[in-house]
């Protein structure tokens, strides 16, 4: 085959135009991949024989054939095929076993083998076609792309196809399935916390992992986890505003990287790389629903296509439409009687059951319809574009999204004190509509000057969330109350301008990569007041009533706030590969904030040593920080939540989150927020004993000091008196509980990640790809600040950071997570299977003291669960693909709570809201895809 192709070739690679090359001395597989990317010429080479070879460094502008000869000099490789499109390399004429042919990709990641010409003529074409090359990553190593196994820090690479095959509703949910050290509770909490797709890396908060798109910082959401159980108080970026169809792949750096990328990167970095195809595209439509109750319907439509812009440019466009319906797992209420009226919806009539209650005796009454996934509608769009002017490349990328989330709150009985019978004679279910508009655009240029690669960019991101409530009322206004309210609006924006430069030097026979840069960031957060009726305390107020719009009172004029700040940072980053076996890296960063966050200097060092061709060791140490989000400093709102109070579950509280500079918060001990600081160490081993097998094991420890959290829910007469003395109206203060942000605790997180992959053939007809991921993660609190004098004076019943809050940060997340997946391909058929074990977790509550003895009757433990996902697809024609699949195919539910935890009046509370598998059971779906 090779001889035939050579005979048909009319142009050799020597005739190709000179190209600029910057390839450091490193492993041959990575170097050949970089050569293909920089020259635009596809390479074929015998993978088994190239493994372990060392490439020479190549720097400068030259003809591709010259560059290639320098690259492979002394390695024993020779060119056996050369034309303007493809080059084939070989060592000898032997037939090769296993993955015989490696294709050096023209893009960021390896592309599948697409040609029959091969340097290994006896290798099967089928095996070559299904053997993608090693993933090339750009995260964590500025100016120099490396493979996952060559990286001095652990990185997971998730392809866009991997995301699609999960059948999940968004990017974050897919990551929860695919990344062992990532945890995303299916329903993280109440209020706006239910809307935000929030997930934590290595057991830390979502906002302690930095989100990048194409290597540039992603803006945060305006919504805030103010009353959630897990990740309480975090202000993250929302990845579900990025259409899945736009994602080429995701690189998850599992190591502290604040010195390289800035604030928030304590736990690591999630870098989303957008597609840059200039032709072709795809379209998918997915529909599915839950096994049980046939609810939770999900409909998704995705479109992606690329086009050329002139002779040297491209534009890649993506669209995602999603419709998520409600699911509900509430239980029927018990019958009511004249002696047990707890579950009677209506007051007794002359000492007898109301006829409507009497008629319901013996029937199933499910009054709660929202104990599960909440409904939402969204449209997400994305653009990625570039144009090469010759010496300077212009680029632009961005997203625009709209999402409406419908948050249904618990049913209010007709006889409830917070109902007005003249408006809702049969009770009501309040719900909040959150209408979000999310926008981000980054434009930039990159090129080379005096041997330095430079990249200058500026980006603007904004999220606006308008909140309104429907089907509700303000009971304190009596029959004059409206049933719809404007609650208020949140706005968050970031303006980021960056300059990055990098250059490679030949030093000591190896490559020294020197990078540096500067960044200026302007952040702004603003809240807008709602309708007066949404927060008013009206004349119909009585003891026990919660004033304001039920479910969530509106933002009051004094709650409306605005704050902005500026940040300037400088960094330097060096990586030296003295030879093919050693990598040494170091970085330092200086940050200046013009608010109370002040100045910070942080650093990072890492290294990798290959003891043999199949075993390498790597280690890293770094300091990091996270400046308090602007939102955490000024956010104030009141919302209704069910909490356990004095050992009694399902108590409805009106919780007010106070800004740290609010007089009421200061009276309760609040102080200005300071940055979190961290120290992270890790060490690992990389094993590649077989050409198609690799295994990485990494252990880590992350110490975080001065973590920013929300305090315990402070409630009681003494708290109300402090609120009143601070200016809160008495009628409102008597119904309020309070909380605020504070630097409350120090934590230590220790864990281990194990990631393995193996490829092999089966019966010469099936190609198998196995992946295994395991994470063990344990967080403990090493220090809690003392109660401020303002609370200490109230007695031991008032604790700034109580046992329940501590539990949510330490043991309310699974300590272990194991995932085993297989992708089997036979001709036009593919079977994707995945088995995931989510470890057990515990929920500790505050103690109950009686006669001087404290017990903990509300502590709960939940066992580990195995979840099985399966998808089968058929490539009907080159253009059409169909797939059917199921997530949680065996319909596994989390352990049930005790019967006493289920609300007698609402039928909810059977399952823990923090379960990583949710509590809606199995989900099945079908997908039709088109490629063009």
C-alpha cells in the first residue's frame, strides 16, 4: 500500500511552504503530534516502536521536511511515505501488534485514523481506525502542549462525544458522571441554589475551582447558594450556560493552579475547549423521561456547524435548546380525623371534618408536586471564530443564553396561617420564576514578535437574573394582597483584559519554556429591589405569620446594593525539560485588589521524572488564594426554607441573609471578609507498561485557611431583639432567622485519585476502550473561630458554626467514588456502558438537650449505591445515527429517611436532598443524530 501511494504522489513534502516550528525535546509521540499540528501535515507512525523514543528540539521557520528530519534525528525512524497531505514513518518492516499505527493530530486532541496508507502494512485497518492518539492538553502548561501522561500534574480529558453519550441534561451533570473527583448533588438545596449547576472538585466548594473557556476566565453567575445544604454561600460559574454541542473537549486540572491562573483555582481548573471546525457539523435530538411516575421529561436539541471565513478564517456556531419538566417523589398524606387534624387541609366545621376532607378519606392525596427536579427552559448559543492575517491571528468566542427556571415551593394548606381563604380557598403552591440572561464575549489577537509568542485578549461576561413569584400572596396584606410579585433582580459582570507571552529556549540540550503575563479584571455586582408588596409588613399581620411574598420575600430598598472592584495581577511561569525524562516547573503570581482583599503573592513548583520508559513520578506544591466574591460581601435577601429546629424537622423558617456590613450583621458579630488562602501538595506515579494501557495514581493534601462560609441559622427571641435594636421592624424581626458570611473555619482535605485506561481488540471485530476512575476524599475541620462576643453573650445555645453546618462540609458528601466504563465498537454499532459506585455519606444535625443530656436523634447515615448506565448506538448511514440509553438502568434510589423525617403535612422528606444520585430513580432516553 505504501509503495502504491508513493507512486501516485506528485508532490513531496519538501515542496510544502515553510512553517514555524516550536517543538521542545520530549517524548516522540508528543513531538510528532506537535509537528502535525504546526505543519498541517498528517503523520502515520508505528505506535509500539515509537513508544520510548526521544525527539530532538526544533525551533524556527523552515520547510517541514527539514523540521521532521531534525526532529527524528538519531531515533532510527525513517520516512517511508511523503506527499503534501501525509507522511508515514517506520523503524523496520515488522508487523506490529496492538495499536500499530498512531495518527498525529492536526488539532488540539488526536483525530481518528482516516487514511489507508500506513507505515505498518500488516496492521489491520479496523484497529488503526479506532485508535485515537494520546490526548494533548494545554491546561497547566503554558506555551507548551503535552500529553496527559507527560503532564507534571494530573489532568482528565473529556471529549464532546463523551459528554453526549452520558445522556445528561448539561455539562456539569455529565462531568459528575465522568470525573471521579467531581461531585454534583442532583438537587443541591433550596431557592436559587436549585437552579445553579454547582459541583465541587476534590471535596471543595464550586467557587474554589476556576472555570476557563479556551483558556480564558469565565464569569460567575449572579445567583448565589445562600440557603443550600451543600456548598452553602458559594458563588460559582454556571457551565450549563455553555451548549454541549459547542464543546470539543474539557480538560480538568486536578491540582492547585492559582499561581498560574489566578484567584479561585485552589482545587483545580476546568478548561472548556470549544470546537473550531471550519466545515461540516452535527445535529442531535434527545428525549427521555423517568422510569417511575413517567415524569421528569427532558427534551434537548443540539446543532453545531462550521464554516470558512474567507481564505484563512473559520467560524463555528452552536445551538442548544432544552426543556426539563418537573419530577416529584412526594408521598400521599395520611387520612385526617377529628382527633388528628394535622393532615386536614381545611378547618373543622362544627367539630366535624370539612366535607372536602371527609371525601378524601381513603384516597391518596399528594399535595406536594415539587419534591424532585424543578422544571426549566433554556436556549444556549456559542460562537468560536478565528482569522489568520499572516503573522497575526485574530480570534473571538462567546456564548449567549436565556434560561427560565420555575421553582415550586411547598403547598400552603387552606387553613394555613400564611393563607388568605378569600384568595385561595383551596390553598396554593407558590413558585418563583427566575429569568436569566447570560452573555460572554472574548476577542483577541496572537502572534509572534522577536521570538516571543504573544496573546492579547479582552472579554466581558454578564449574568442577569430577574425573579418574580406567581400563585402566591403576602398574607399580611389580607384580601388586598396581589398574587404575583416582582421579587428583584441580580446582576453580575466581569471585564477581563489579559496579555500573555511565552518563548522556548534550547538550554542544556533541552527546552526551557518561559511565560509571563498581566491581567486586569473589573468585577461588579448589583441587586435591585422588588415590588413594595413583595416585602411589606401589612396590617393583617398576626403572631406566627411570615410577612412578604410567600416562598421568597422581595428585595427591600435597603437590601438593594451595588459594589465593584478592580484587580491587577502579574505572573511568571517557567518549565524546563533538560532531557526526555525530566520536567521541572515553577510559577509565581502577584495579585492586587482595590478592596479589602489587598495584595497576595503565591507560588507553585512541580516536577516529573521518568525512571524508565514505562514509569514516571510527579509531584507539585503550591500556595493559592480565593478573594471573597463581590456578591458575598453585599448580598441580602429573605427566603422561606424548611429546617430542623431544636430537633424538630420540617419547620418553616423565614431566613434573612445579611450583608457583612449590615448593622444587623455587625450586631451579630460580622466582620469584613478576607481572602481564603491555601497550601496544596501532591505526588503521583504514571505507569504505561503496555502500549495501550496507562495508569496514574495521585495523592493530595489541600489546606485551606479562613474559608468563607455562611453562619448557622441564628434564631430565637434573643436574635430577634438584636435585629430590632439594629433597625429591623419588630413585626418583621419576630419572624426572622438570620445568617451572614464570615471567614469561619480552616480545613484539611486529603485524598487519592486513580485513573486508568486500556484499549484492546476482541475477536478481530470489536474494539474495546476501558476507563477506570477512583477518588477517595476526606475533609476535616482543623479550626473554627470563636463565637464573636455578641453571640457569646447570648449563651451556649447560639453557635456561629454549628454541628449541622460542619457536617455539610465534612461528611455529607460521599468519601469515595468509583467509575468503570467501557466503549465497545463493532462496525456501525457502539455500546457504551458505565458502572459508578457512589460511597456512603452522613448527615449530622444539632443535638437535642433534655434534662441536661444531649442526644442526636436526627443524625442519618446513607449507604453506598451502584449506578449502571447503558447506551447503544447504530450508525445507520454515514449521515444518520440513532441511540437509545438509560441512566440508572436498575432504578436505584438512595436509602430512605426514617418515617419521622417525612413531613406529615406535606409528604416530602423521604430522601436526603444531598444524594449524589438524586431521588427520582432511573431515566431512559433516545437520540437521533445527523452528521453533515
